[in-house]
């Protein structure tokens, strides 16, 4: 009987603590609502808002009608006109577009002789989206009405031939899509979890004010707390890269130096997220819960599981606030597209900006006195 009463007393005490922890209760309520909205409204395997480019060498009414038919489906964003094959392929290689349509200069002429053809290059880095986008374009081509000349009369043609080529993942292997970004997922978990208890732990141990009263400045304290984990993060990066390579044959096809360089601002930005969580949390339990709350949307909205280009406006922009969005872009450019340092400059700069902004927010949050 004393056992049950003791358990009941401890449970009542803990329930009282939880009941007065408004931040924790808020997270408990907000997290399922957020995930329901993300998976119910924001995310879908059906392509939408597909960015695409067109090289129209024919410039005929027939070729323009095909482009308009594609646009009318509602699956594609307004098409980007390119002046050369190299320009269109560059957009495809950097992920700026997911499909590149090349209309040959004899497109309209072939419509009067046989079934006209056009070429479609698809970004195979995301196999599911590439296959679906290709299927949509093929269906449009089959339904497309051309005009064929005959000895007696002219009549409707049999549609056109869409010759598809998948680049950067010709076999549409799903494992390459996920393994290319596996390092980003592992490092996100490590970095955010490792530093989320640092400052809040100092508060709970009663050493927070003593730490701030030392000759070391707050930013020096923050950066000093980050440095040991940078080396640990690079160890995880090496393990993930070698594991994907030896285990599944997915090696970086681009510059290894670029991979090492872009990893540094990502690790610093991700570690800073954990430090910021630790700075705003009042207890270790809050810090852990907020960290999980930050990691899950980062995985969903960054593009490591679902292509960010196909996300609705608003949701896509929110995903750009997470460091993992920019790191996975760099990882897939290096691993699947053979990118060098110049192709990952933009993601590295965005990660650096996120790191600097977080440093400012952390500094503003760190106060010389408790409370």
C-alpha cells in the first residue's frame, strides 16, 4: 500500500510541474498540429509548381501551342526561355529547373510529314518526381494534335514523340536520392541535439552567472562550446560518405574539397540552432522538446525527403530558414551532379548568413543575470 501511495505522490508532484510548464504544454499541442498541416496540406507526391525551361529552336505556332498545352495543365510554373542548350542544361544541373524541353528547328515541318519529335531532359536526382513529370509530358505529347499533309486531304496527326532522358540518376535509383543527403540528416540530429542542453544546463547547475562573469565574452563562450563538436561532425561526415560509397556505391561525383568547405558553415549554423534553443529554454525538458520540434520540420521542409521545388509558396520559403535546406542542395549538387566549389558558393553563403544571424540572436538572449 505504501508503494502505491509513494508512486502516487511522486506522480502528483511531476504532474504539477508539467501543468505549470506552459512552454512544454504549448509545444505538446503545437507539434502535432504542425505535422498534421505539413503532411495533410503542404506535402504531396504529386508534382506541382514544377520549374521548367524551354529551348524553342522552331519558333513556330505549333511549338508555341505545345508549350501552352503544358502550361495549361497547372502542374508547371511559367516556363523559362533559354537561348542555348548549354544555358538550359546549366539550369538543370543546378536544380533551378526540373525539366528542360528542347524543340528542334524542324518541329513544324515534321508535323506535315510524320510524327514530330522533341527532347525532354529530366532531373533524375529525385526519381519519383522525374518519373511523374516525364509521364505528364508524354501524355501531353500523345494528346497533342498536329496537322499532317496527305495526297488527298489534310487531317489530324497522331500526336508527337517525346524522347526523354534522365540525367544525374539515369536508372532512377531511389537510394541515390536519399544517400546523397544522408550526411545532412545525421549532422542535423547530432548538432542540434549536442548543443541544446549547454546553456540551460549551466542555469540548472547554478553556474550560468559565474560563466558570464568570467573575462571571456559571451560570443567567445558560444563559439568555444561549438568548436569540439565541429571535429565530431566531420567524423560523422566521413563515416556517412564512406558508408554510402562502400556499402551502396554512392560516391561524391564532384569535388571532395567543396564537400568539406560547405560542411563547415552548415555545422556551425546547426550547432547554433541548438545553442539558441538552449538559450531560450528554461529547463532541460523544454530544450529537448524544442529541439525535436525543430528537427522534424527541418527534415520535412528542407527537401531531403520531398523535393522543395514542388512545395507550395510560403511553405517552400519557410523551409529556406533551416540550414539543412541549403546543405542538402550542396550535397546533391556535389554527389549527383559533379559540382565543384563554384556551384556551392550560394548555399555556403546562405548557411553563413544563418550562422551569423543566430549568433546575434544568441548574444541578445544571453543576459548577465538569471531571470
